[in-house]
């Protein structure tokens, strides 16, 4: 599971390299597939009894030559497939592929951000650890709004499910820490 924006960024860099490697592998696989078909037709042609069915013999000849032509043509545009001394082409992602990856990246980044915001825990100067997700922030803001003074306490369930008596200043501190933690996640 990805737990940080850095990990997410690295995942997408790796994904782009994987796609490019697959493009290169597809070129190689296509060559070997064409060549295998050519060899198959050469073998069929060489082993076929010409007198028994001259039309089939001609058909095999034409298929053999057609695949030979395809292999030759493919090698003209991709000579590096069989000659490792030649420089490989630089494979690039298309505009469409990049756009698709960008959309997926933004979706994944939002999901990660929302999960990380949901996992916020903060500790006040009184050593009370509060949940700091958006629901907890809303609840703290409501309590702050209605508490009449700084000494009145409210029984509050902390992040570890223990209960503490919390004052308005501590709620304010907890809310500020939660908002700051959220802001660091939100704008990255």
C-alpha cells in the first residue's frame, strides 16, 4: 500500500518505465511472431508434395514469400531487434497515454490524500491524542463554539478510545494542530 506522496510519485515513474519496456517487448515479440510464421510456411512449402496439389503448393509459396516480406520490412524499421550492436530507438509515451496516466495519478493522489487525512492523529500539550480527521475537526469546532468559557470541561473520547476531560483551550489547540496536519497533506 502506498503511504506517502513520494511513494505515489515513484510508483508512477516506475509505471511509465514499465509501459515503455512493454512497448519495446511488443516490437521484439512481433518480430519473433512474424519470423515464426515465416519459418512455419517455409517448412510447409519445403515438405509439400507439389504434384499432389499444385494450387496449395502455390498458395504456400505465396504465404512464405508474404511473411518473408513482412519480416524483412519489419527488420528495416527495427534492425536493433536482431543486431544488439545497434542503438535501440527511444520509445515514448503517446499524448493519450500520458493524459490517461495523469488522470489516474490525480485520482490516486486524491484517494491517498483522503486516506491520510482520515488517519490524522495529533497530540496536545496535555499529552492527549485526538483523532484529527475532518469529522473530528467538525466535532471539535462545534464544541469550541458552544463552550461558555475556558474552564468548562467536556468528556471526550480520545484516539486510543480512552476518555479525558477537555477544556476549550485544549480543543482549540487540538483543532489547530489537526488543521495544520491536514494542510501539509492537502497542498502537496
